[in-house]
């Protein structure tokens, strides 16, 4: 059969499909057909098996007109054999010349025409696997848990192909059954949803209606029926890798001596493994993983006294961690009580091995384990003037001795265990433990009393044991939710005693308690709301393996939302909300720490542009962490703010975004105030289907009022700080084919901080320091700062066969040369003469499945 004849036959058969084999009576169930012949994955539905497969075309709009018939017809067919599930789409289009076929990297398709399927193979109405492809052939996948929590980082090895038709396009997906979890029943019914997105109109259509007004997704799926004689098969996947790198880096650690630079070549080997021991038991492991192809964290101006939160980017830690996510938090956002924060593992100390094990003990009970061991490798002692250039063969690493880490490296083991039980529909309960165990000698009082440079590793090796009980209760459709956790911690390792930032003494072995509860109506319309409360005891410590930005606090929040997701007047979507939250200490003093109130609106405009506006007041009140280790409540200057969010239609070749905040800080001691701002302006340009450029310009002016700079001889010294930052981020992507891409990343970042006056403050009778208590003082120091940095990352990624990858990576890290006097502007300065590290990496991996 010729190419043209095959395409014509596929179109004719699809047009006649309503007259062929029966459509489903309820319109929401699809029938799968078993196939014995070989299916060529080419995007053409021209084999006889596709002709015999039962078509489904009863799609409904989800957006913009929920429940309405779609503007274009879509037909989907499903087949299976003993190894694969096959899904075929025929997507008709009355304007085929306007199809959006833009290319992108796997799992990162640009806004474009797409099709996807979501498969609830366990049929528990709680979890689903999502597989999709766009009209250009770019694959993407994800995993949905808890009837709505999406993990787009989940990845699997499967394949798809697309083909252009005279009146639209077609797609053919081949999904290995060993990816899915299912039972051994002779006749099975799975939850199933087929979905199509039409880029030029932003229309979304699906085989079953999943209302945008509800918070549940999988519980609204249709079904896939007539799956017979399927048997789960054990599966083993191996992916060994070899990484060779050459780094040209400064010989001396002193930033004032950027030259000479030494060339340090090295080689690493490792292995990734995935074993589907059964349909219920999955083992994923990695031996000596290398993440050299991952771009650096974005540089930011951080004036807070809490640790900033950065998203995880390393493949092993972002894939398959759905069960390790914390309970849902009110109004979205990052949970402030995380027992497991994967960035604690291996960012500075090499990982020897890590393992993830997930076990579905029953369809309603899941258990997951993660264990990772980090090495204590470090360079031998040597004089930097005469570095040890001898090559050493270590454990899976070969390179010169002087290139090994010189900072103290503490071997440690991280263990996380999670269990989740769903006793009935809408109820999930479970628990988790997280243990960070350093392997060093115990730090004694005598050890801790030594100068810091002479202390043994045991004095800085801080571990911890944490545990939590969790619950998530939901009504039918997941509109009403009650979720939360009770947690505790125990400090392990480190010095016998230490002071936390707010002055709380913490002894080795001390325990702490915490709690979180959130309740509300998260679905339906027009009104939604949630209320939440969080408690962190003064000695709660999660940061050995998790993330806890601040202990010693009570926090309460209220969020009320008026929503019209299906449109209000001229707006295709509209939301209005009010919020309020407050925080106070939990140490018995009840010190008011933070108050915030705000109100805002978000709307989709005609043309599918988005805008958002929020006004509010943020009052930090008294900060118990500003003067480190004392716990003295210090009054911070508050601010009034106006935030604006705007984004043009991302489906257009040129799109723009703006996320800005205008801040006004009144001074309590004077009639004047100060204006500040934070703005991120982004521009995305897609001139053709293969190239994409994104430019993000960020600028900040932050008048912070008097901030702590020195403990002082008689009283703490504060300086009136005004900080600025300027950042340019450029991302380029050139897609040669969906499996061969070239990506570029560059960030130029500069910050500047000036102190315009200094003050001393003595605590009053209530042990607090108010801004009105500050008195001017002469200060001989100069805490002003200025810094410039440049990060570059260039990655050529080639999937030369399914699942097998070849990377060619170039990175540069460059810092400003220290010097005096400090520049007085936020413009970059001193980069050409500053310390610079260049790295070239070649990484090869080979995927084998058997």
C-alpha cells in the first residue's frame, strides 16, 4: 500500500467510523481490541488491526465552553497485545494550515497541538499515568497521584509517532505494559481519559468531562473495557553511563588569585537500574550518579534570614517521588514542613548509591522507601602552591588528587520511608520517617570548644530523625478537603549544644513537635476557601533531611476565593480572592512575628491573555531571628504592596510576561517613606517550529530599613540597608529533531548593598528593640557589598536510540574579582579578571531492557 493510499484509507475509515462497530451506549467507555499482528509505529493508522479497532469520537469540550461539543472532531482507538498498549488518534482540523507543530525537548513541548491519554490501570480512581505527544512528535509524560497532584518529572521509556493528514493529523502511541500497574484478572476495566488540545483556540476536549470547577480529576475519568488475559511481566532496565570531563579551574581557592588555572581531566562511571519485580513492586537504583548536564540554580538576591527554597532538577530525585510529597498546603505553594528535601543529598558530597522501592501491597496500600549513601571523599592535604597532580583511581572515579573536594566531606546515609493507606474512597492516611545519619566520631565538649578550623568532623555533622502521621480526607469529587500531619524530630550528631537562629538552645538528642492542618472547599463554584494552621515547636528540627524555614512558631492563614473557571462576562476565566495570615512565636512569649492581608483578581482576557492584580500590607512585626543566636525581638519595617502579573497568549510566536511588585515602606520614626520594586519581565520568541528564545530580565530595589550588621561592644549595631539586583537570563533551544536538541542557558547577575546610616538599639523593659529605640552611632566597619557572577550552560542532547542518551555539555562559572573600592552601581564589574571555571563534559548512556 502506497503512502498516499494509506493516508486516504485512514481518513475514509475514520469518517465512516460512526457507521462501523458500535459506539458505546453511555458515550464514556472505550473498547480495547486485542491484536496479534505487528504494529509499525509510524503515526499512520493503516494496518488492518486499526481498521477493526472500535472508534470513539464522543468528545466534550473542557475549555472554553465546558460540556459543549468540540469545534473539531477527534477519533481515538485502543488496541493491545501481550506487551504493549496502542492508542491511535485521528485529529480532524478544518484549518490544517494553522496546526501548531512546534518542536521542543522531550517532556518540554512548547505550546502546540497535542493529544494525550491518562490511564488508571489499577482503577482506584486516585492515580494515573499520562502519555502525550504534540503534532511535531515531541513526547511528554507525567504521573498523577491523589486524584489531582501532578508530577511532570516522572519519566518512562515509551514511544509515539505522528503523521500529517490532508485534513488534520494523526498520532500513534505505543506504551509498554510493564510501565503500568495492573492485576492478573482475566477481564479488566481501567480508568481512561483521552484528551486533545487545539493550540490556536486554546480549546481542550476530552473523552469524559473532568470539570474545571472541581478539584478531582481521576475520579471523573471514563473507562477502558474488554482488556482480557493480561499478565504482568517482570522487567529489568539497565542504563550504564560513562562521563569524561575536563575542567579548567583556578589553582588557588583564594578569589583574589584567579590565576593560574589548572586543567583537571577526570572520568566517572555509573549505572541506573529499574526492575519491575512484579506489577506491584518496583525497584529503581543508581550507582554513582552524575548530574553534570543539569543547569545551575538561578542566582537571586536573598535578604531574608531563612533558607531559600530551590526546586530539584536532578533526574533521579525528581522522578518517581510522588509518594514522598508532603500533604497539600493551603493556597498551594511549598509546604513549610517537609520531612524530605532531596537537595540535602549529594549537592556537595558525591553520592555512592541511591535506591527507591515502591510496593503496592494491596490496591489501597502503598509503601515507598528511599535510601542514599554519600561518600566522604576529599583531597589529601597539600600546599596549593604545589598541588598534587598525581592521578588517583577511586571508587568509580579517576582523576588528579588536587581536583577532589577540599572542604570537609562527611559520609552519611539518608533513609526515607512512606506508607499510604486508602481505607475507602476519599480517605488517605499514612506516615513517614526520614533519617539522616552521619558516620563520624562523636563531638565532645572539648572538641566543640576548639577553634572552628580545629574541630573534628563530628562537630559539624548534624543529622536527625523525623517522623510524621498524615491524613487527607476528601468528599466526592474532591471538592471538600481536610488534610494535615503530626510530626516530631530528634537531633542526631553535631556538637553537644548549639544555638538556633532565634536563640533557642538545642542539645544533641533533643526532640521537637510540629503539626499542620488545612481544611476547605477546594472545588466547585463560585466560592472556595481554605483555612490552615501550622505549629513548629522551638526545638523542631527537620533540616538534616527535610526543609523547615523557621521553627518556634504558630501560623494561621485564611484564603477565600470567588471563581468562575468557565467564564464571567467577557472573561473566559475569572478569580477574585482575599487572604490573611499571621505568625507568632511558640516559646510562650507569644511574640507577634508576621501579619499579612491582601486581595486580588486573576482573569483570562479575550485573546487568552492573562492578568492578575493584588494589593496588600505585609507587616513583619518583631523578628526573633534578625540578631543571630539571641532571640531578641527586633521590630522590622513593614510595607504596602501592589503586585501585577500579565502574560500574553503563549501560543503566539512572540509572547510577553511581567511579574512585578511595587512596595512602599513607611518609616515609623519619620514622615517619609521609601519606594522599592521587584520586577521580572520575560520575552519568548518562537520564529519557527524548531527554535525558541526566552529572555528574562529581573530587577529589584529593596529598601529594607535598619538591618543587623554587628553584635557591637555594648549593643547591637544596625545599618539602613538599600539593596539592588539586576539579572539577565537567556535560554535558547534549537530542536534539530525531537530527539536531538541544543540548549543554551546564561545568567548574568549583579547585586549591590549600601548602608546609609548606622544605629544602636538596646532592648526595652519588655526585652524588645523597636525602631523608635534606635539611636545614630558611628560605625567604623563597611558592610557594603557588591557581587557579579556569570553562569553559562550549553547542552547538546541526543537520544540516539530509545532511552539511550549522549550529552555534550559546556559550562562556565565566573565571579567578580574582589577589590576596593566597591563599585557604587548595580552594573556588572570585575568579571573578566575574576576566578573562572570552564568545564567540558561528554556523557554517554545506553538503555537496555529485558
